[in-house]
C-alpha cells in the first residue's frame, strides 16, 4: 500500500472516529440535557406541592376566604406544572399517582370548604347541638382525609424528585465515562497509527539506506530487501534494477576489456605462430610421405604432430573469430535445412543417437548462414564431448511465435554444475579439463549479433539443453501490404 494511500486511509478512519465520537457525545449530552430539564420540572412540581401543602395547613387553621382563594390559585398553577411533566417508564407510575391524588385532593378540599360553611350556618341558625356536632365530626373526617392525601402527594413528589436526581447523576457519570473511554480510544488509535506508519517507513528507509551503503562499497550482488508496496518499495525495486543493470554493464565492460586485450594478444601472436606451425605441418606431411616404409609407430607420431598442429591452428582461428568477429552477412534461408546440415557435417559418432524434430514447412530466417552453422556445430561438438561419445542428442526446430523461432539441442551427458552454468558463455571459461572456453563465447556473440538469445539449462547427471531463439524472416513488402489492409479496415 502506498504511503500516501496509507495516510489518506488513516486520516479517513480518524475522521470517521471523530465523527462517531462527536455523535456519541452529542447523544449523551442531549440525554443529560433532557434529564436535567426533567429533574428541574419535577423539582418545580415538588416545590409547588410543598407550597400548596403549607397553604392547606394555614387554611385549616384559620378558614379564611383569602387563603381559600390562594389555595385554588396554587392548585391550578401546580396542575399546569404537573401536566407539563412527561415522565419516563420508571417515574410514570408516580406521576399518574400524583395526578389521581391531586383530583381527590381538590374534591376533598371543596367538600371541606362546603362543610365548613354549612357548619357556620348551623351555628348561626341556632339549630340543635346534635346537628352541629354531626357537622363537626364530618368536617374532622374530611380534614383527616385531606391531610392524608396531601401527605401522600408530598411523599410521591419527594420520591419523584429523588429518582430524577439519581438518574441525572447516573447519566452524568455515564457521560463522563463514555467521554473518557472515547478519548482513550482516540489517543490509542492516533498512537498506534503513528507507530505503525513510522515503523513501516523507518524500517523500509533503514533497509534502503543499508542497501545503498553496501552498493556504494562496490557490492553489486546486494539486493535491497524491501517488500513494501509503497513508494519506498518502488524506489527499492528501481534501485535493485539499476544495480542489476550496473552489474550487467560492468560485466559487459569487463568482457569487452578482456576481449580487447585478447584481441591484441591474438593479433600479435597469430602471425608469429602461424608460420612455425605451417613449417611443422609441412615437415610432418613431407616426412610421412617419405617414410612410408617405416614402422607404424613413426607414422603414428607424425599423425599426432599434424593433429597437434591442426588443434593449435584451430585455437588461433577461434581467438581471431572471437576478437575480430565480422558483421553478419544476411541472407534468407531455411533454418531447418541449415540445422540438418550442421548435424551432418559435425563429427557425431555412430554411438550417439541423433533425434531430429523438424517441422514440415520451411522456417525462413534472415541471417548469416556460415556463422549460424559454426554456432550449431560448436554446440553439437560440446554435446558429443559431454556425453563421452555415447548417448542421445535431440535437436528440435519450432516456431514459437509469429515473429520468432527456436532451436534446441538437448543431450544426455553429465550436465553442468549450477555454479558454472552462469559462466559458460564467458571467454576462456570451460568446465572441461581440455577445453579452451571459446566455442560458447563465439556462439553467444554470433546469436547476439543476430538479435537473438541463447540460454542453457542443465541438471547434473541428466544432461544439458541449449535453447537458441532467432527472429523469423519478414517480407517487408508483404508486411507493408498487410499494414495498409489493416489500416483500411480500421478506417472503414
């Protein structure tokens, strides 16, 4: 993940977290505010009921008309306050009980006031004491009921206020805990995000810095091991590719320097060695013809002299071919026919089974016939030597794409060690005791000049396969005609 994307994602999560925190805090604050208003209203109801109770007691003491009017005014205002009180499920039962008792209270207070007036009328009317006593007993019973109801209302009002206060305190505590919890989560998220991002960046930068220092000291084999898929990972990948390219360039430069030195050496010694070798070869030929009648041992030694001269001359020719390779003389020909010719003209013993997998149609290429024939013969001769003149050589020619063809030579020899496989195309490197290490170098140089590729795959004890890929011959006139036809079709 890119650093920018990681930061954007962290910022998005942070914004969402802040939004959730604000939303929860807002809901909690609304809940606290609602409960606070409810408590204030219940407290107002409690206060109004207490004041109404005081007025009730004062009225029962003096039975004044003014106090009766005050009672009714206070009752009406208390009813209005009580009507505005919207209780939740826990307090609803108390509120309903207060409402019911308030209705009974009004009825009892009216009956007490009416009974008091009737008793006064009886006293003033001079009725029998028995009727006056009956009115007094009724009045006392009504007053007792009024006081009981008033006390019940007072108790319920106090309970309602106490319950709302307890709930308010509980909600405020819950709100504080929620805010603290969300604050802790917020801080922990920020700390974890900063630590994760910082650690990822610092770790990648540390590896990148160490890799740059190692490469700066000349260790071109070192690869920066940064697997992160971010900008630092892209820099590391680009740096590794740059190091690989630098290593390849350095290898090519070193090889060019070796070839240049080898070219100077071969150019100077070829002239010096060819003349003595020619004299030795001519003398050996002359002696062999003149000494026909001598024993076979002399003839064998003369043959060895001529074989040694031929091998030395071949080495000189290989050196000159490697250092003075001419540009390919391109011509069109059938690759299958050239491959078959290279097999036929190579020194393949009868003890080696040659399997050729060639296609029916011709595979036309544009290349230098002699250079490719020499390349194929070098590879075939190496295969024969690797199999110690016994085994199977499989040669395959195929068209792998519409623009490239492939030739492979697979032997059943001893194979090449993995540590040597990457060096077999280097000049003067050979895994065989008597090899001079020029054949494969010349082969690679020829294939490179033909814009092709050559690679080797091997397994010890099972054999080696060389794969050569070359561009197919393209008829430019036909290609231009096809392109024109394709353009015309696209235009239509």
